[in-house]
C-alpha cells in the first residue's frame, strides 16, 4: 500500500464537500484499505483519511476526528432492538439494517 503517497493516488484539487451516511462511514472504517491520520498544528491529530477496499479507486474520505468521536458516542449509546438483512444481487453483498 502507498500509505505515504496519498497525494499521488488522489487529486486534492478535485476535493468536494459531501455528506455520507453513518453506516457507510462505519463500513469504510471497518473495511479500510487506506487509513491515514492528518497531524494537527500542535501535538495530536485533527482528521483521518479513509477509503474502503470497495471504494478505494473512486475516492478518499476525510473526516475530522471531532466528528468521529461524536459519531462513536452516538453509536455506543444506540441499542438496536431489531436487525434485518437481505442479499442485494446488484451489489453482490448483504444489506444490513438495525433499528
């Protein structure tokens, strides 16, 4: 993996602001092919870059670590009472929903 050469793998000039569903972001983190951290101006990190194996050739996602912390807290406090899954033939994978 070219983890130290992200600028050669992705065009920063083509960056765009977008929103992503929480489930999609979690899936990218769990199945990350690329997972890199961006250093802050002082000690520590300010953001992470992630691309799942499935999406690695299409785009790289940048997420502020403050947002990651907020999302992890939200997920940690959620207690699903039902889970539904079905096989999506178009994707060739399962779609899982919990509520």
